[in-house]
């Protein structure tokens, strides 16, 4: 897991290389030409959080309605929703789960444009999709996905911005900003604060993660990583939903990881953090700015769209360090395997 985490700056550079960027641009140009009326994502596990990020990007940047499909509607209940005019995107590191392939198969039969975003270009998901994007993350050693998650994020970002451009090609300013990500990611990973923070939560019994907008998928992914490596019950809430009831469970014994960016989503967390302070919660903020009364996992300040590519890195490191501190083996989570096939 440590090796996979450390490979992410190189993974960003690889996906941004001329050959991979050109292939994503080709796919984005096809989508732009087909002009889908709405976008439906389908995914499981970690990839579901990448898909949620893709849905935020789609609605904010493209102005198209977007949502996440429930594969069981197709695989268990036999429904065949009319997805004509839609873009249906399957996001999966392995491309091997039968339910996701079945969703794309049914969607394509109903007239949808289908796209597979995966780390396995020879997978069943790619076989059933009309278009595909290889996230080019390379072999992932650990069961807990790290580098494939961030590669999915970057691929979806490049894809959406390419569709927005119309011809698939990223504008020069966008490309320049993305080219800075590998160095920013390396700088973020060089900070040893997550390892120093881990012993503080060695005996934690539960934990809450929160964020809004683009940061909400990060909060959900962080919770999953903590659960699957440390077996620590972790609940993820949007900052808005946290105030609608779950805030009551927070207290000095329930740590809160809050992802606070510099854009609208991050600024809206200004309503949430004081309420956590009232509850005397132990708050750790992931962000580029100090927050009074909170410990900070520092990340460079970037456009809020790019922040998920950096914010998750110290949280991955925290999950790894916490698992080791608690005497667990993060490379072999009990009961889990790398590819999970669901129907």
C-alpha cells in the first residue's frame, strides 16, 4: 500500500503524457459530438467515489444532469431503464464486476452511448462499452485501492474538461494547471504529519469524515480506507447533511476529518466547523489554510476541481499509518480480495 501511494505523482504524469492525453481527448470529442442529454455513472466501492466526483464535474462544468445508477435495478430486478440519449459511464479499476458490465450492456441496448473508465483495457467492461479510457495506473499491489482511485479522478477530470472544450483538447491554461499536479502531489506526500497523527487515534472506536461539493467524494473515500485497513467504523457525511442530525453523535471521543477547500464547497464548511467546536469534537482539517482549533493535514491550494487529487493523499497515508499503529496489516485486509465480483 505504501508503494502504491508513493507512485501517484508518477501516475499523474503518465496519464498527462501526450499519448494518454490524446486518447482521452479523442473519447471526449466523440462524446461532445454525440451531445448526451444526461450522464449516468455506475461503479462500486472506491470507484463509486470517483464516479460521484465525475457527477459533480458533469453537472457543474457541463450543465448536464448526472447521477449514479444502482446496478441491482438491472441485475436483480431485471429492469431496463430507457437510457436513450444518455452517456452511461462504468468506472472500475478491474473492469471485472459482472453487474457493471451488465448495466453498460443494457444501457447500450437502449440507445445510450457507453464508456468504460478502467485500469484494465482487456476487461469485460471494456468489451461491452462503445468507448473506453485506460487510466494507466499500472499494477496495484495492495487490496485497498489508492493509485487507481486518483487515476480515475484525473481521467474523469480530463474527460469532462475535454467535452467542455468541444473538440476534446484541453485549453492551454487548463493543461498548464494540470501539469503542476505531479509535483504538488509529491510535495503533499513528503509531509509526514499523517504518520505522526496516527497514534492519536490508535484507540478510537469510531470516526466521522465530512466535506461538501468536490470534497464529499474525498470524505467518503477516506472513510472507506479507514474501514478496510483499520476496521475502524467511519461514517461519511456531506457537511450539509452532518448538520441535519448526525452532528449529535460528535463529541471529544469521536474524531472528525473535515475536508475544507478554498472554493464554494470549502467556504460552506464555515457553517459546520463552529458547530463541531461547540460539540468539542476532535477535528482534523484537510486543506490549504489553517482553521482555528483544528489540527491540519496541509495540502497546496489549487482550483477546487483539482483538490480531490491532492486532498486524498494525506488521508491515504493516515489510513496506512493508523492500520500499522493498531497492529493491523493494511496489505491484507481480512475477508477482502482485489477484485470483487457482484451481481
